[in-house]
C-alpha cells in the first residue's frame, strides 16, 4: 500500500474513532434523516505520464520534422453529484459520480520555422466512486471529513490533427476503465442542520488508454452544496 493510501486510511480511522468521543450533543440531530445529497464543481490538476506525452509526439511526427512544440493543458474544470447515508454521526457511506473534465496535449511539428502538422490528444475523464466517509464535528457548524474508497475511472482519448498522420489515420477514440483506491479529506460548514457547504481534496487514479499500465493521476479540489433530508 502506497504512502498516500496509508495516509488516507489513517485520516479516515482518526476521524471515525475520534467522532464518538468529541462529537457535538446528539440533540442537534434529533429527527434528521440519515440520507443526504450533494452537488459540486471542481478544479482538477492532472498528471499525464511524461513518457506517453513524448512517445506519442515522436510516433506521430511527420517526415521532415526538425522540432516539436508540445503544450499540455492539465488543469480543467469538472462537476460532481453524490448521495450518502450516515450510519452514525461519525461515519457515512457515499456513492458519487464525477466528470473530472478534459485534459489536452497539443503538438505543433515544425520544419525550421514552418509548421508542417499538428496533433491534439484530448482525454475525457470521469469516475464513479463508493467511499466510507469519517466525520468529526468539533462544533455545531464545522465538520471535518476524511474518506477512503474505490473509484471506477474511465478515460477516453480522441486524436485530432492536421494533416492526420498515417499512424492515427483511423482517428478512432480509445478508452479504458479500471478500479483503483481513492482517498481524500475536507471540511464542511453547516449553515443549518439541513444545509451545508463542503470544500474537499480527493486523489483519483485513472487509466491511460494508449499505453498499458500507465495512470493519469488527478488531484480534485471540489466545492459542494450538501442537503441533509
């Protein structure tokens, strides 16, 4: 288990086991439903493996290329929808779906100072997840969150170029789906017993569909509105 996963598990356990001892008076939650839903928007920082970026760029280079200008757009916006069930004040199970957004790699092939071709790789990234979420409320307004679970991530890459080189002439999308451990942490501010706002960081690992066994690592920073029934 990696260092990051170990930290995620430790955070979850710490938040969960501290909850019963330090949680606010149970009267605050009398009559509240264990179900909640949330909707959020995210800013995501992705890391596309460098060997994939350089390898595809070299493979697609037209004859006569003397220099390749490469631009990687690895910050992108996304959205998130989730539903959760609180078994206890300090522990919930959460099911969610997130569209992480689109990462792009653009190549401009030059012969001297003249462009002789371009290529774009556009990665569409999304995931479903199931997390155990530990919660600790030091006050009625604030709740600290720690989570660990599994995500089913799907990456789809589309090639587009001018002119399309022979190796990418089919222009077919490539996709891959894999299940990976995910984890995260955050804080929630409770405006009322029903309404709250979360700020969270989560780490996803999605498959790279072009090169086997490579992963696209994504740090997702999300702001979400939460409603507890």
